[in-house]
C-alpha cells in the first residue's frame, strides 16, 4: 500500500469516527440497547465543558464537543495474557454508571469528577478511591451533559492511536503529549489521589 493510500484510509477512519451518531444516557439504557457487544472505539461528547479546558481546536458538532476517546477491549497484555472480557456495550454502560460504576474502574469518570470539583475518597477496605456519594451526582451530570458515539474495530487500540494523534482530545492524558491540557489533568488527578490518601477511609462505602 502506498503512503498516500494509507493516509487516505487513515483520514477516512478518523472522519467516520467523528461523524458517528451520538447517543445520550437515556438512549443507551433503552431496551434494546443500541450499543453492539463487539470491539471498537467510543468517543465522548459534552454539552457543558468540565474544568478550564480550551476547546478551540476540539471537534464540535451540533453543540457537542468531543473530549475523550476510549476503546474496548484494551490491547493485548505483555506475554499475551488476555484482558477480562469486554466490549463496547459493557464499557459504555459502565462509564455511564451501570454496575455500581465508579472512578476506580473508569478513568473517564475519575477525570470528570476531579474537573467538576468532587472529592476523591478511599472507600471500603481503603484500597479503592471513588467519589463515594458523589458518584451518583456524576452519573446524573453525565446523563444531562454527555453523549457517546462509537465505531466497530476488531483491534481498536490501533484506531485509538490514530485518533489521539489526529484529534485534540483533552481528557486523553496517556500517550497524548501533543495536547496542552494533558499535563494539567495528570496533575489534578495526582493531587486528588494524594489528598484522598491522607483522609480517613469511608468504610461504610464499598
């Protein structure tokens, strides 16, 4: 494949991802759920912007701004050990609050909560950090302000790398050195975790 052909395929993949239909939380939890139980990449669009994020270079469509890209499942682990079974449906619904979702299991929820000013706390045995009672508040905020889109891909980590390299995605802080907000988000998340470690454990939350 020539370089120009590869570049065209890459550009088409990015354009198709950005143009994919967006769904709100209510639509995701409808019966039947519109999200396929297959592998792919998902994009998170926001009506209200959390924190002091410069969105001037972000993709914007119909009042929504693309801030984050995720994948399911993740890339193969070292040694070929497989990830726990995951797909777009499970991952998207979890981010949206299904299955006792929390910041401990969702980097998107953790970033959003920190930017919205929620306090990270240690819960249960003290090994997990979540927003405790504010997880429900975060879920409601996402229901009102977040929409999700997706595309299918058998090995979505390859597409994710292309998307992060081509798009301005402020909430993707890993392997995204080109984004000016990534270092600030890392700092805020780190400070929240350090602060949580110094506070008492909320044993009543699990």
